[in-house]
C-alpha cells in the first residue's frame, strides 16, 4: 500500500515530476559519464605500452614525448639522427630497441615505420605481445601491416593495395602514388593506438620519399627517426642509462620512464578532473534542491490528500515517510534513466573515442565508481528530502485523525 500511495501521488503531478526527474537524470548522467570516461581513459592509457623501460626522443617536454611517441598525439619538435640511435642501441645495458618513425598518413590514420623487432618486442596491457589476426609481418619494401581498426573501418583485406600520403593531417595533397603498398598483415585488436596505425618498415619509409626508381634495399638506411623504445638487461640500471642518454653530446636527446611520465600526465590533469567533478556535483545538488522545492510547493495542494489519509488512520509519520519515499522514487527513476542513456551513448560513441584517441571506452557501467556515485545520489536525496518530509509531518499533525 505504501508504494502504491506514493506512486499514485506522483502520477497526479506528472508535469512537475517529469521535469524534476529530467533535471536529476541530466545531473546523474553528467556525474556518471565524467567519472566513467576518466577511469577508462586512465586504464586505456596505462595499458598502451608495457615492458618498455625508456622512451627516447629529441629533447622536449616529458609529456609531449610520451604523447607523440606512444599515443600518436601531437608531433615531434625534432627527430633523432640514425647515428645517435645506433649508439643508444649499442650501450652495454641496452637489451633491445624499437625505432619509431612518424610523419606520413593514410586517410586520417597515422603511419608508423619501424623494424621487425616491433612485432616481437612490443608489449601492451598485462605484458601482452602483438598478434597478427591475418597475414604476416612486413618483410620486403612497400608492404604494410594494418591495425585492426584501420582494416575494419577502411575495409582492407590481405592483398589489397593502398597509397600513403605525406604528413599526418586527415587531408593531404601530396600522395605517394608512385609507390603503392600491399597489405600483408592485419593485427588483432589491442584497444591501443596500434589499432589506429599502419605499420611499414623504415626502409619503405625512406623509399617512398626518394626520387625516381626505388633504391636497392641496402641503400635505404634511415637518416632520422622520431623516437626509440628501449628495453634494458636490468631495470636496476634504468636511471643510469637515462642519465647517459640525457647527457649525450652528439645531439640533445631525452629519455623518459613511461610509467613515471604517465603519472606526471595525470597530475597535470588532476586540477581539470577535480573541477569537472565539482561542477557535476554542484549540478546534482541543484537538481536535488529542485526536487525538494517541488515537493514543498506541492504541500499546499495536498492538504486535502493529507486529510483523507488522516481520516483513514494514517499517522503523521506515515505521511512524512510518504514524502521521503516520493523523493527516492524520483531519484531512482532518474538514476535508471541516466545509466541507460550513458550505456547507450557509450556503445554508440565507442568508435568516436577509438578513432580520435585510440581508447576503448567500455559501455559497462557496473563497477565500484558507479556504485559509489549512486549511493551518494540516494544519500543526497534522503538528506534533501528530509525537509519536505518534516514539513509534511508537521502539517499532518495539525490535521485530526479519523480514528
């Protein structure tokens, strides 16, 4: 009976209730959405590269180097000479290196030139290796291995040909159409920027920028590269090797620790994150107060309802609890709608986040952070709803009982 009375009471004031639920839905949606995207972004960035001790590039900011070398965001201020790369690779404590060269693109997707070690040494997530879903790694000139998302979005298959463009912009007027590439492999999905890239050999990168006929393979040594991923024989030596590279006299170089730099990135963004969360919380508080104001405003119109309830024996406590329940019902409806809209929006927008930032944003909202937000929302509804509930209790005490 208690629930039925509350539901019928709300149904009698459809317009004001719907507006209140809509305001609450928007506020909960913003709060849940921001927190979910924040957590997924952190997780996605953290799993992009694993097992790499140092990333080396031309001297620039730590975060800038991490962003363009690992996440393909932004551009390098300068390149590294091939000679410097060879000297880094020859250091006694260096176990392996993966040279990376960026600069070209294909229909908005970036091209990454590297060597065969990329296929065996690169790790992501929980130390997971790259796996080819189809085909093989590149071996000769003008062969390309596609990221899973590139192949899916552009519809390429093994054996197809494509033309790369100069520059990393989505639209380029300089096409390397004299040197088309053949698709020889497609990576399995990783949920990292690997999915958004086309992978070619360093020699192929040099070849398409040469004039006339393709030079012989042994004459295609790169002059410069963008960055280097470095693995050490012992991680104990990581700071020693970092210092050696940072003090390198051949040219200004910089070595960063990916995990430490990622922490710096989140520290830099912490103020923005806190600001967004604070604004979302204020929107929620405003919506909750709006709900309380609506319930308070309805008390004058509900004196007859209270008289009827008192006549059939309802206590003032029952009537006060009824107002509190109505607030919780509206809050519950808003939470359900917000979670449903958020899950639908995240599912439909998954490709946008993957295409723009190389991040897989899960549509699954059932995790601890969402649970905490929902608990805070209901706790806030209880606190704010106490005022109209108390007012209803006091008013109903002045109405005589029929029993």
